[in-house]
C-alpha cells in the first residue's frame, strides 16, 4: 500500500485544526502558511518528495 501526500493539503488540515483549537492563532497560521507556500512556489518542491 502506497500513500501519496501533497504538502498543501496536509498543512491546510493542520492549520484548520489549530484554528479550531485556538482561534487567536489565526493570524499567525495564515501568515506562516502564506510564507511557506510562497517559498515552495519560488524554489519548487525538488527536494521534497513524500511518497
């Protein structure tokens, strides 16, 4: 059995759970998510392979 995970959906799921648990974290989670997605977009996912 092989499970293929993409980066964005996993991060989104974790961020959603954290926002439900502590709504005050929303600003930090959104900012961190945008920074991470921007870096992944700029540098690509060549070194990141989750299979």
